[in-house]
C-alpha cells in the first residue's frame, strides 16, 4: 500500500503483563511483528536494518503520578504507564522499530483523560496528525491495546480527519472480550476497515 503508515498504540508493559494486563496481549505482539515483517519486506532497509519507506509510529500512554485516570484520583483505572517506570515502556520486541521522532506521548496532562493517540505529541512537540500529514500518509494501519479505548479512539479520530483507516484485527488486545467485539462492530459501521 502506497502512502501508508502503521500506528502502534500502547504496546506497553502495563497493558501487556502489568497493572492493566489486557487479554490477547501476547497475540497482539506477535500479530504486530508479523504485520511489520510483511509491510516492510521488499523495500530498502536503512542502516539499522529496518525498512524505512514504511513509517511506523508509536503511541505511548504516559501519565504523571497522580493522573485523573487513576482510581485514587477518582478515575476508572489502576495506576498505569507512569512516566519513567517500566510499565510505561514499549515491549522490547518492538524496540528495533521505534524512532524517537515517530513516538507520540499522550495522557501527560494530569487533569485530562486522553485515550486517542491522534493528538499525542513527539519530543519535538509535533502531533501524530501533523506528522502523518508531513509524511503524506493517506492510509493508516492501526494495531495495539486496548481495542475498546485507545485503539478505537485513535482509529476514529484518524477517520474523522480524512485518513483511510485499517485496523489489524490479529494485532489487538482488550480489557473485556465483549467490549472488544462491540468496538470492532462500531468501527466497521463507521467505515473503518477491519483487516
Ligand atoms: C488505555 C485505559 C487507560 C488504552 C489507556 O491504552 O486503551 N486504556 N489508559
Ligand atoms: Zn492511561
């Protein structure tokens, strides 16, 4: 697919085997690695061995210690992805594909829940949306955790803003199985492609 990019959402230890371990996380990692292999084969690798023609963007939940999302502050979740902790790190199997300028942090404002990666910002202060436009991306493949929250919100924001969105069904993990199915159905009805 030309003019395409992959957005990997919240494949972070707290969602894999930490405080918010999600169902299907191991499968999601495997599915993501398979997708990356497939999407990058047949293109020119850069000096790190990673194929550079197909941008891979990472979204990272990145909360301050007392975030409104946490139960102690009245939110729905246990503490997770606290800045500077192991739980906030990208799974090691994906690290070869991580580039700093293509990593977008969200949930940093202590008073604001932010499920969508769409307005996540990289260390240079650019938003995900801004960088996708700079890269001339039209088709966005999305995978990651959790289907019902950050994946869905990110996919919907991308679709609303004119991108063609493809969710990789074999590279997802979820909080709740019924919620996962419901979110897939909703996205399908909204014109997001499930592949
Ligand atoms: C997420 C709940 C709280 C997610 C993040 O990545 O789906 N869910 N923070
Ligand atoms: Zn969070």
